[in-house]
């Protein structure tokens, strides 16, 4: 006996935009070239742009000097200063030490 799992339909949201006739014609032509509806074309293009924007906001770009300084700090970290030592002590006091 086969069991089927019913999935809830995905909820929908509406997006509206006022655009010029020229912009609409360009979008419509591009959608036709790809064999898609205008709505599908616009939604996909907007999703790709949104995804790229979000991904780009999570990327840190460093100059060559910055990259060198970062790598050096990872490979040869400086000794902890007093503030960091106090933070470690406070953390151990609050959370407990595993060492």
C-alpha cells in the first residue's frame, strides 16, 4: 500500500511595479526570446539579482596588504593582551572551562 504525503501549497505574494512602455517592451522581448512569460522572466531576474546582492554583502574583500596582514595574524597570532585575558577569565567564570 502506497502512502502519499500531502504538501501544503506554497503561499504566494504579489509584487507590482509601474514601468515605462519602453521598459515593458524590452522585458517582454527578452522573455519571448527565452520562451518564458513576462512574469516568470521578471521574477527569475529579480531573484537572481536579490541573491547576488545578498551573497555580495557577505563577502569581505581585502587589499593585498590586508590579505597579508590577515594571513600573518592567523599564522603568528599576537600574545593576548590584558583585556583579552580578562575576557577569557570572565568566560571561564560564566560558562566554565573545559581545560
